[in-house]
C-alpha cells in the first residue's frame, strides 16, 4: 500500500453526509459535513482528489451501504470504495469508546480508521451494467407493489368480514383475481339480490372458474348476512369500491414490472460475440426452479459474488451457510439470520420449486427429511447444493443440461 494513501470514512445521512479523511499516519486531515446535493457532493469529491494531489487511486473510501448516490459518484471518479456490515462497524466502534458513545463524526472516523487497519474485512464496491441497475430497481419495485397489493387485499377482506362474510367463502381477494370483479358486481348483500344467474355465469366463464357454478353461487350470495347497524353495509361497500381501483392498479403495475424484468433478463442473456461461453443471466435461468423472480433477485442482489464466482460469499448472503458456535465441549449449529432478506427469500423459493421440478433435488430433500431434518433445514441444504452447482456452471460458462446430468447419474 502506498504510504501516501488517504483513508476516508463517510457516514451517510438523509440530508447531510459526514466525511473524515486520515493520512497514512492515521491522523485526521479533514473532517466536514456535506449536504446531500449534487453540487456539494461534487465539490467534496474534488476536494478529496485535491488532497490526494490529483491521484484518485490513492483514495480509499469506507461506507456502510453500497446503495447510495455517493457511492456511485465516488466509483465513477475512479476512487476505490469499500463497504462493511453495520454490525461489524459496531465492534470497531468499541475500540474507541467502551461507553458506547455514537455520533456522525465518530462513525466517519471509525470507518476510515478501520479501513486503514482491517481492509480485508471490507468488500470492494463495483458498479454493474446498466441492465443490472435497472433489474435491481425493478426487483425492489415489485416487492413494494406486492406489499401494497397484500395491504389493500387485507383491507378489503376486513371490510367484508364486518358486514358480508359469506362472499369470502367463495374465494380469496389476494389469490383469486375474479373476486375483484365479483365484488364490483355485488358489493353489498342488497345488490346481490338484484344480480341474475346469467351475469354470474358470464363472469365465471370469463375467468375459467370451475370450482363453483353460477347456480350454486347465486343462493350463497343472497343468503342472510350478519345484522349490522343502518348505513354500515352502504359505507363499507363504498369503501370497497374505492379500494378496488387501487388494488387493480397495483396488480397491473406488478404484472408490468414482471414483464420488464423478463425483458431485461433476456437482454442480459443475449450472447456477446467477443465473449466465449454463455452469459451469467442465461446460466442462472437455465437451472430448474429459477424463474423470472428468482433469477432477477439473484442477479440484482448478488451480482458481485456471481461475477467473482464466490460460492462462500453466496452462501452467507443468502443465509444458507449455518452459524457454528463452539466452546470446549459445547457446540451448537443454528440458522444464519444476518443475511440479505431478499436473497434469502428468493433462494428459499428456488429450492422449494426445485424440489418439485428436479428429481435429484427431490431425492435429496426426501433423504434429509427421512433423517429427521426440518422442512426449512432440508430446503437450505438443497439450496446450498444448487448454489454450488450454479457457481460450477458459471466457471465453465455452460448452461444446465438435465439430460447430461441424468446420463451421468445413470
């Protein structure tokens, strides 16, 4: 390491960011707060480069999170940026204050000082391609839309439980899309008395609903409902009518987001003439159970370990790697909880789908369950093997071939 290296800690905030710069002797040479504005941040970065005598490669910057405009501006300027888990930063903070004192200036100093002494514990940040940035945004937007859809569905069901519980025995607002149109047709028991069988028959035919017929549905909707105070049914029905357009819009946006994700994955999977072998996105999508959502989440949340073919880091980020605690004769192995929650959920879903679609995954899951493992632990073991398989295929630049695998097993 160059003895002229400058170590920079940045404690990110909503309105302002605290910068702290240490020289090679770990002495503070600059400490200032910078507003979260384009001009202020640009001036601060130019000030850092001036301190490094115009050599951006001499700057080493530490932050807690890689998702920030500050990170992108620093990396684009050619400055090395590193991140660390906030829980690890707490341990480094204890070096300087056993009393647990904490403020923005101290955190920025601790980041810079820790990077100068323990850089091997930090992760170097790299910016992905434009498609990966878009894929990450789409993946997170979809999660927000799903949360909004669930919240609106729960609010509608809560209103129905209050004055019209009979209609909930037909289907679920969250999972049965045709229920929304049924509610528009019969939002209250009074309106249900005016509906006709042909209208219900057309609705069921449109959505290909076969679990119930119009002749069975009509008397169910017209059956006596709970007794409520005058005006309650009308007010609840009006509330539901206002919630339905919002629910429909959220679902339409979620479907549009899903289509955009698949379109971006297809673009990332297209072969490049100058690169031999398959691209990473195509290899990820070739594995059993890795559909649009799983593939997009893997590439968006773990693209750097995928690019580096880092199997160990993938296991940790996805929560697959267990936590072992051993002291003397005592030894405990527990599930890892410090991980990326989006990645954990995606890998869990991937393993669950793989157990149904892939014979080898199904056999492994059955064998682990027969040994007494819980459902979750068995799925984590399946996911662990799938991640290992994925890294192997990425190193070879080959897509998953189920025929070749079956032949090898035979």
